[in-house]
């Protein structure tokens, strides 16, 4: 058991290093929004979804309805469905511990579970469980630490919410560089989707993980560069996470509500209403752009597309 625990800790160290700035950043943002370190820890424990938690900070401050949060959570974390499909048989063999492994199957744990390399005297079941437990503990503890730091030291949080996007990009690149011949089922699914339409796959994946990480991921799975670049570019429209620019716009709108609260003639609509309207317009533009670009690619030979 000691060797298994040592293996799990060693295996999870890269996530600990990556979580350090991101967890601190999340705790700082929560503290700035008026929620102390206990709230940060509770959200990290019960939500356990970094990208959603960062977005929830803005929603908490703007008084967004639970229905809006629920819809966004489904859209943002729908990728976890594919994670679970990859480990159905494996987790089922671990008995009651499968429930904990299902609960803790975030992006980082999925990455670690796909790269296990068990040595002698390492128990497979407990390696999975302890790795997931370490990662969950790191995230909760560092979120709380960030909240404590924010309450004790004045801190300018401008731009700090980009930390999570940077971490996701690094994880994707690292996993692709170190990938083995046993490719996870999600990559097989992406390969099949790319065979159907590179343009639509790029645009659709951008809705879930943002267009920059989607471009990095899919660039390793297809050589159809023109269609991929068009797909991830138009995929920046749609959901609020499709492009970092949309998240920045939402944050700036919330800031404008506070700065211009007393300005005569300023249309002070709620953040929730602004989110719904911008998402609706985003999807409308997405449909039009995909249709136009798809038709253009079908008509114009690919050799003529720069």
C-alpha cells in the first residue's frame, strides 16, 4: 500500500504544480467577489470543475439565476460524458469506489488515468483511487489558500482568470506529446467526427473547450488545415466558453454595470439577460457562418483556400 500511495503521489505532482497558480487565482477571485475561503473550498469540493467555477464567480456577483447556471454547466461540462465512457468497465471493477472515481473524473484526473504506468507492487485499484483523491485534495486546499491570501493581502486580480485556459492548453499539449499507441476512446471519436466534417468538428468542439484548445487538439488528428482553421475561427461564436474574448466581454459588462451605475440613460440590464442575449446572437452568427463557410469549402477547391 505504501508503494501504491507513493506512486499515486508522484504521478499527481504535475497536476499539483499546475493547480498551484490556478487554485490560488480562483480563491483570490472568490475573495474579491465577497466569498471567503470556506466558500471557495465548498465550491471546489462540491462542483469540482475549474472552468465552471471561474465562470460562476462572475455569475455570483451578477445574481444570475440558477436555471442559467444549470444550462451553462451542462454545456460547459458535457465533455465529461466522453470521459466516463472511456472508463465504464474499469471503474465498474473497483466496486463501491467507482462512485468516488466517477465524482472526481475532472479533466486533470482523466489525464492522469489515461497515462498510468503501474510498476511492481502497485495495486491498480488503489492507484486510481489515491491519484483521484490527491488531485481533489490539491484543488480544494489551494482554492482555500487563495481565499486566505486574498483576505490578508490586497491583490490586483486583473487578467488572473486566464490562468485556467493556460493550464488546459499545457495539459493538452503535454498529453499529445506523450501519447502512446493506446489512444483513449475520445480521440477515436474525434477521429471519426473529423472524417465526417473537419469544419463542423472544429466548430462544435470549440463550444465545449474553447477554440484555441480545440485547434491545438485537432491539429494532431487531421491534416485538413484550411477547414480546421475555418472551423475553430467560426467556432468562437456560440457558447460563452467558445472564445476567451466572450468571457472577457462578459467580465467587462459586469464591470460596466458597477462603473456606470448612476450614469443617466445607461441601460442597466442584468448580467443574466446580457448573457442570454449574447449567447442567442452568438449561436445565430455561428449557424450563418458555418453554413456560408461550409458552402464555400464545398464549392471552392481546397487547393485555392489559403
